């Protein structure tokens, strides 16, 4: 009996110690990255980085698409269409992140605005700041998307290096207490994470897990052994998105992918995309200028208007539009 009591005592003490270590580690990681996050000048809602777990009905960022595309420059609302005055029966659609969105730019300084007025066609900018390939794919699965935008014959996606990371992580920043949209590739099918599972949400909420998720995602991306697997995953997003758009529009269309600046495994990914009928434009082959130069970017590295003034006419000419 004494042995049982002693054993139970040891187990209890160890469990308590493990809980203390877990909570302490969670708090230390959260504290470190929340301090880094608050240095960001555009942070306006500190509730996003409160130390907490999201177990029931969690906020999954950038998934409330309905009525999102109503603004003209607010970071928290999508852009309105450009060139509506041209009454184009077959408009152009643009997907992507803050680069395609035109973060910190006025509505008349963006890629979509320049494209619309050079071609005199309507352009629907469906890009979202801090988004990725999964947000393009998500839009292709929603009925609201097809109510908001007419059938198109030309679609653009502007890709940057960080889009690799974004399809692997489940929190955009380690300190954030809401989730980042994530799909898993299961037998060549994209399956969205189950955000109704309390245990899964507890796992995703853990700051230790978030740290490890970011750490191993970076290691995965920059390990050349994973080049095929990573580029195949990216390809699957484009294939599935195109399939959904074609099904709903009941027509084929041109799908153009622009690699903005250099991207890891760029040539391999470009080859796979072209083999599957996508049109790829690599800016490194389009211009001699350095897009990393301060002449073509804002202080936080987003493209400025000068970058789009340079690129858009060349893209139009390259595509013979």
C-alpha cells in the first residue's frame, strides 16, 4: 500500500512539474514574440496577441470573404474592382497577397489599377494582405465568389517567396492567438483543417507548437531534398483552383502566374506549371532592374508605384494583350 501511495505521489509531482514547465515555456515564447510583434507600426488591435487559447469557434484569419472586397485601401478590407467604367463582359481577376493588393498604395498606384487602365478592361482585385495560395483556393470554393465576380478569361496570381511558408504554417505570427488558414494535402486532395475539433484547436493554440511549426517549416523549405514535394504542393493549389473556376465558369481561361523577385526552386516550379498549361512570367527575365532596390520598394519591402509602372507594360507586352 505504501508503495502505491509513494508511486502515486511521484506521478502527481511529476505531472505538476510538467504542467508548470509547459505553462512557463508557453508564456516565455509568447512574451518574446509578442514584444517583437508590437514593434510593428500597423498593429492596432492588441487583442490579437493576448496570451490565450482558442478552443471553440476560433477566428481563422482571412476566411470571411463575403462582403470583404468593399474598400479602396484600408488594410482590413479588400479592394473594389478597377476599370468598371469599361463595362468589360470578360474581366480580369487578380489573386495574391499584399503585393497584388497594393499594400500602403493608393487605389490608383496598384498593379490592378495600372493593368485595368492600360488594357481598358475591368480588373477584379481579389488579393488579400497576409494571404497566400490557400486563400485563392478558398475563394474558388465559395458560391459568394461567383456572385461577386463575372466569368473571366484571364486570371493572374502574383507569387512571392513567403507563399511557401504560408501554406505550411497554422499561425502567421507565433504570438497571434487566432489561426491561419491551412490545408493538408491528402492523396492529392486539399483538405481544410478541422477548426471544430477542440483538441486540434488546443494543439494549434500552443505557442510551443507554433514555434516548432515555424521552425520546421523554414527547415523544410530550404532543404533541397524537399524541392519536388514543396513545388508539387504549390502546383496542387493552382490546379485545384483552376479546376473550380473552370467548373463554375463553364469555360477555359488563361492563368498567368507572376514570380515577383527570386523564389526558391523557381525554375523547377516554373517548369511544372508550364507543363500543366499555366503561363509563367519571371520578373528576373523580364527586367534588368533590381526590384530589391529602394527605387522600387517601400520601406517595408512592398512594391511601390514605380515598380508597377515598370512591370505592368512589360507584362502586357509579354502576354501580347
